[in-house]
C-alpha cells in the first residue's frame, strides 16, 4: 500500500514531461555520434532531415517507423504528445 501512495504522490507532484520527437532524435544522434546525413535513409533527402531537425517539417508515420526500426528510438518518443499531427504519408 505504501508503494501505491508513493507512486501516486510522485505522479501528482513530479510529473514526467512527454518527450519531444526532435529532442529524442537529437539525443540519439549525440549518443551514437551520428550526423544529419546518417538520417537520410530513415527520413529522406538531407534537406528534409534538416527540415525535421529545425521543426519546419513534421515526422510522417513512415519516418517514425524507420527511425524506430533502424535506430531503435522508442516509438513513444517519436510520436510525442504535442498538438502537431503526424502525417500518414512518407
């Protein structure tokens, strides 16, 4: 019972913010020493990679799947909970 109370207290007073998809990608790039060019197979042409990293283009479902499958970035981190909608097209 004590564990349940501690967990409830933690959720109420110390909520964990939802992950930002671009920050998740940047973190993985930093940890794996990847350059933007290394993301071309998952995202598309280099200019598209920069658009995603600069937040001018949203991740598509296809991009999310490829980033998850090929780099192991958790899909939950790539989906995020922001107001921005994820497009179905790749």
